[in-house]
């Protein structure tokens, strides 16, 4: 099992990177946020990895953070959720938002992710609810959840990706004493423009 890779970024593609280590290039499947972060990194890069071995294929999946790798492993442990769907989930929704959706049994938030239907959403909630409770405890406790959902929807309508919108709203929510949809959108837009 390859636990992590550390080397030079040789090339990138749509959902993959090649990391060169000692003259050998390792092709690693990555999420969109990881891909964007690696493209902006100069010098050596490091990714935590999970290797999937099938009869006719070996794939490496890479993540910048250990928490993403842990969630990936939880996801592929759910019947009917394979590595590709797990990568799509991690590309589309922040860990904190995913934890809150699972614990809050918010099927609507889960079915917004491409490839996740009503059946898969129910299965994810059933299988992961207890495991995700520990992650949800580190989030703002559902405070302003309805307003946050509306603000995320508004940002998506404005052209931001679901992940960008959720991360921006999640970042500004704890700093607002009385969050409204308007203040969340305004603060999130200001944060997104700073990047």
C-alpha cells in the first residue's frame, strides 16, 4: 500500500496528476480542489494516497488532507458507492457541509451532487450518520443552516462551483452573529473575490 507520494508535479489532466519520484511518474486521480491547489504549488508536492487494485486495473487516488482521505475511505465502504462517485462527492461538497447533510438527514443537499440519487442519499445517511457525528461537532452546529443553504444556492446561480460556494459560506458563517441570506452572500462574495 502506498500511503503518500512526495515529488515533482510532472503533468496534470482533467482529474489526474502525474507526480515524478526518482524518474518514475505516478498517475494519481484527484478531486477538482486538489487539482487546482497542486497546479498552484511550486516545487515538491505531497499527496496522501489510497490504492485500489482490481483484476485489470490499479488506480491511485490522491488527497491533500488526511481528512479527505478518511472520508474517501468511509464513502467507498458504503455499498453502491465506488471510487469515482466518492471522488465526485469530494469535488462537489466540503467535508463540513457533507457531515452536516448526513447528520441532518438532508437528502436534498446530497442529491444535488451529480451521480447521487434519492436511493444513494438514503444509503449514505443510513451508513454514515454515526461516523459523521464526530465531524459535524466541529461545525457551527447547524446555526443559520437554512440561510446558508439559500446563500450557497445564490452563489451557484452567480456562476461559482458548488464547492466554492459551500466553502465560502462555511468560512464566513462562524464570524456572523446573526446570519441572514444577504449578509452571508455579501461576506462570501467578498471572500471569493480576495482569492
